[in-house]
């Protein structure tokens, strides 16, 4: 299809400042280039990162800002050089929509670690304008950063997989933990945590949910399928569980001590940090040295891993637990998410919402 010169507009819900209150905002989409995909947004998950960015917690926000990076949509049109997608396909877009393509991460299918990556929103697009995310009617995205949703997968179910599920899948795959029989821990039972339990179980792991209180025991064990539940303030049970886990996926997005969790790890165990925390974390070095343990981090996943993860979830029947809302509920959803009052991911029915009011 020939390059389209006519620019299109769309309406999204944007934050104008760090108050993070979203309201309708109409803006122009860039011209559809040869490798671009023009997408009608069907639905979009709501992630803690959306709140961090809308409130400028990371100090890099560009306003007006349309958040949303767990995006599922329908392809309306493709550029002349697009080969892997066609009009009518149901597709997904995650947290990154561009990279330099020349650095080592880009050349090794680790483009999410590119230092010049383009964020789906609050970044600078190829046309020099700020990128805008999935709380909007439409997007134009480079085909490299668009993944096909497997046939038969519900769009609203697929949306959270594009961030929370791939964030759990990527480190398990990368660190050689995608083998059955391991004992894993999931610290924090939010959006990423609940998908971490489901994916680890689907890989054949024995999974312990670690939480600060007992209040999520029933849902962790019954609703999500964890094998054990450990309350971090129960010193006796924590001592009993010492040296028992091959890895812990730490999803807690606020400051917390690391020592109690390092003590749970076996020899060569890994504590994988996934919560974005502005406050420095601390630990005493003998806890690492005396068990050859590792503190590491992981950030979402590559496009290759996203494709793998979607097929894995389809094959294993892994689904997310969601609450579907309309766009006019988004400010309330942000409030509830900050209080962890959601099981376990809000998904906005964008196509079914009136975005203009």
C-alpha cells in the first residue's frame, strides 16, 4: 500500500500534569510510513507504570500524556513494506515502540534494553512529536513492535499478557529457569505477581507466594493455584523456608528490605527485581557471598519473547484475571490500583467507550 500522506487524528484520555487526572484529548497521528501499522485500539490494560508516568514519579514525563502500554487492537491498514501483518489482524503493542537497531541489545533480540528505545508514551516519536499510548482510539506503530495475538485468544485477556506476563516469562526464560521441577517464589500478588504464579506453574514449578499479610492466602492458593503461601512477618515460617527456593520474582514496587528474601534462596538462587523503586535498596553482602546468590533485574521482554509467551499461554491455557472497565472509569481505576484494590488487572474496553466525554 502506498505511503499515506493524510494525517489522522484520534482522541485519547490524557494527563495534563502530575496530578495524573485523565480527560479527553484529541491529537494527530503521524503519517503511516512504509513499515508502519495503523491500529484501531480495542482494549488496553492498566499497569502501575501508567500511574508512575502520569504522576512523573520517574522524572521523565511529557505532557499531555496518553498512558497505556498493554494494547490490543485491530489492524486497519499497513504500510507498503509491512510483511508479517495485514488488515483485520488482531495485534498487541507493549511498552516500547522503537529502538536504535544498531546497538548490541538491538542486534541480539534484547531491544527493550536499548538505551535509545522509544517508549509507547512519554517518548519522542520518529516525527519528533511525543508518543501517545493505548488509552486512545488509534495508533500508528512500527511493525517491529507489533505482535500478532494468537487466534482464539480473547483481546481483553491478551492485553495484560503484553506487560505483566512477558515480564514474568522473560527472566524465567533468560536465566535458564524454564524447566520443570524448580521451586520458585513470587513476592507480591498484583498484576505481574499473579501472572508470575500462573506462568511458573505452567512451567511445572512448585510456587510459593510471599506476602506481607495473610489476607491474600485464599486467592493465591485457590484462585491462582499457588502451592504455598508465606507471610513475610512470620519469623518462624520464614526460618523454616530458608534455603528452599531456586528463585524469587520480586514484584513489589515500593521500598522493602531484601535480607528476608535472600535468606529463602538456595545455593545459586536468584532474586529477580521487577518493581520500579526510586529509593535505594540495601542488603548485607554475606547473605550473597555465603550462598553464591544473585540479585538481578529484568525489564519486560523482547518482541521475540512476547511472541513466545503468547504461544506458551495459549498452549498451556494461561489466562489473566481481569476487571473490565470503560474509559470514563480510568481515574477511579488509577485510585483503586494505587490501593491494590483490583484482582488483578484493569482492562479498559477502549472500543466500547465514548472517548470524547
